[in-house]
C-alpha cells in the first residue's frame, strides 16, 4: 500500500505485540489534570450553559473534595462508581472525583430504560451512585496520584443495540492515547485558548473522551449544554466564542436550516467534526459555507476504541466525502473475511492500537470473541484503499443478502440521502420467501418537504444497481431513533415497521 501519512508520527513505538504506543504521555488522568492545574490554575475550565463556571484550580479543588467524600463512604482503589447525572459541571466533578479517589467511573446512559440502568449498575458492581437531584459527596481533599497507565479508569457501556449493553473497560492509557490522537489530527489543537461546545452526552465517548478530556489537557474551556435545544446550541456558539464543534450530520442540518441562523456570528468556529451517519456532499458544502472559517472533517470511532480511530484530513472533506479518513497515528487497520465487490474489496474492519480497550467488564467470552489475537473485530464492513482511506459500507449484521447478492445498507442510504427531500433514512432487510431478503427503506422528509415514493425510487435507480434499489419504502413522520453516538437503532425499527406491499 502507498499509505497517506498526513499526521505527526514521531514519538510512537510498538510493543512486543505490535501495538503502537505514544511515548512521554502522563501516567494517568490524575497526572494530566494536575499538570494543567499547575500550568494554568486560573484558566476557565468548565462552563455550564445557563449555570456556573470553574477555573482549573476550582475544578481540582472541587474534584478532590468529591474524592474525599467518596473515601468517607468507603470507596477505595478500583471500586466502581456510577454517574447518573445529566450533562453539567457536577458530572465533570463526579468523573474527576472518581479518578482522584483511585476508583473506576461508570458513566450511565441517561437514555437507558430503568431495566438497562439497573443492569449497568448491577453488572458493574457499583458501590456508589451519583443520583440525579442529590448533592456531590464532600470530604477532606484527596488525590491518589500513584495510578498507572494500565489501571482501569472508566467503564463505558455500549448503547445496547443488540441485547444488554457491554461495559468497555477503558484504561488511563486508552484515554490518554485518544487525547493525543485528537491533538495530532488537529481536532483539538494544543492551545490554551481552545473553547469547545459539548452538545452530545458526556456519558458518550465523543463528549467525554474527544472533547472534555483533550480540552482539559491543553488548559482550554469546555462549554456544556445540559440538554440539546437547537436555538440554545446556536446562541452558545457566539456567546461563548466557541471554536470547536462535534456532532452528527443531522444536527448541523437542523442548525443551519433555522430561519434565524444568519443572525448568529459563526466566524469564530475553527473546526467542525461530523460522524455517525452518511453525509451527502451538498450538506458538507453547506456546512463549509455556514462556518466560513472552519476546517470540516469526518471521523470514525467506537466505544471500544475510546473514540477516535480514523480521521479525514481537512483537505479531503470535499474530495473524499464517502470516506471516514485514514488511521490516526497509533492505529493499525486491516480487513478480514474479504469478498470481492465492484467498488473494491470489502471485509470486516479490524483495529489495533493503544486506544483499544482491553476487553468487556465481566464478559470473558464476548471479550475473547471481539478482541481476538490483539485485534478488535469491529463488526463493521469496510473498504480500505491503497492510500489507507476507509469507507464504512455496513454493519456486518445489517447487510442485506438478496438472493445471494450482498446489498450494503450504507451505500443505499447514502444514495437516498442525496435526494433534496430526504432528511434521513434507514435501509433494512425485509424477509422474503423466495429471495431470503429484499431491500426496504424507511425515509424521513426534511421539514417543510414531502416524500413522493416513486420519485425517490427513480432517484435511487439512477445511482444504484437495480438489485440495490429498495423494493419496500415507508415514510416516517418522526426522526429515526439513534443512540448517543448518532447511530440509527435498527433493531427498534425492525420491531415496529410495517412494510406493506412491495413497490414492484
């Protein structure tokens, strides 16, 4: 392969197993935060939109008192502590307080059902829970500063798209490796004047791992939206002088299509990251136009990779819109179970690197299956070209097998999403007695538009082989259900959709 190498690859060394590690990194999140406090104690660390503000010294002091309060309740080294708070400063104080206590954070998805929440708390063996509406524990300041890179810092539970969620054990090195990758691809530059807006949940790896933590490392400011409202999102950007945004394509579309969007000054925005869903080239063009001083990029990551895995270089956002980029500097990629396809060989994407978690909590069999031979089996089908560009074509379990022909749902979704009336869509396999499966599509119209199914079908036919064109189509009034990372919950759609008669 003639690999594209657009990032800084210095200061990286492989271990005996071939896993690449960044050198000269802090030993833990505690050491990272302590260094920032020593360097920039009076810098603004956290802003809760509509709430309070903390400097780095105040963040450290508050987290240390939370750590002392946890110790007073009997929490010791390695104990799991669940966080059920919503987005805000208290969530951050709880998270860092757990780190300073030498314990393990268990961020809980606030969108889980009560049964799922109970499962996460029970499965993790959490000995203390930060419950909504309850104050932070308080005690004599405590900071356990002998944590090491291999210690488990947090357990992030997957969003449970198949069965109960699994807890990805995230070590301090996993966090720190992801933070370094964020800096090296220039998503969060190493500048103390960085200001990022967290509009996604902090219990998800994008908000915590790739916004909050790398911003804290450089002494920048993290502005947190307690809940997402598009008008508050727009107001916060100029008011708080936000330079860095991260979200899913649908959020950007919603924001730039607000009638009063032109009233908000977006010239301070320097970086816009999107991911989690197919993005039509015309939306990328509109994002570039709407944020005139921003570098715009796509990326790909998983809970199991502590967030960032690939990054599309800024100069490629227009020329390679189908791609999620190339591997970040400490990552190796390869394909397995490769099959031939007219657009290029397709196989399951495997990932190796120091940001890949060591396994799932309490799930030895699932860990052995997913983390096999030092490689993470992602379950994502992808193309990997000669320069190292990755194109995700489907989830392995979601691929439609139509009479022996493989139909990759993401390819069909990308074609449908390019229609000017389509806001979002999901492609699923529809059981068929003769073919095994046929292609079905659920489409949502853009606000103020309407879907004419025959027009959408003809549009798809002009872009896809005939066997890939949906034979069933359902127009949905509500937005598609998504997990916190922006991925469509196809299991929920399958359980509720009524396909009706085939189109042909």
